[in-house]
């Protein structure tokens, strides 16, 4: 199940499924962690309801969850990532990266793909390194 996590205009976070028919599940919180926990609670309550009524449970409710983040949520959840340093690593102006994170600049699909590919590249590099 694909679940998007986004920062809302009031500064809170929302997690909601973008796949699966028949039910939209929502979790909210002051932090990404709280929104994820609330989403998991909602999922558990919906599953319990299906079990109690004996109705057939939609298959997507048992799928592995794949979280997708907007940039604000990503940097809130992975607070060890420095947005300016990541921008420099990716070849994106660090000031522009901060604007993306804050939501004060619109990000194009192409730029979003560049950031995602760069984060995956960094993850691969980190997974391959060995300390001495």
C-alpha cells in the first residue's frame, strides 16, 4: 500500500493511502512520527472492524506499506539530513533546497526526480561503505 506523508498548511503532518480501493485511511500528528503512528492505529482499527463484522477485508489492507514523503516531511522525519549539505551534494543551490523544504518554492517534477535519485545514490554509497 502506498502512503503519502505531507506537511499541511497548519504545520502538522498527514499520512494517507494513495492506493487501495474502498477505504481511505488517514493519520495525523504534530510530527511525521505521530502521523505514521496514527496511520498504523487507523489501519488496525479498520482491520479489526472487518474482522468483527465478518465482512471480506480488502486485500490492500494487508499489503506492505510504502511511505512516500514530501520534502518537508522527509527532512522532519530524517532530521539528521542537512538540507543545505544535501543540496550541495546533489548540485542544487542550498538556498533553493531550503525553500523547497519550507514549501516557499514550487518544485518541478524533474527537480523532484533529481533529488530522489540523488538520495538513492547516497543511500547506495552509505550502504557500501566500511569503517576502519
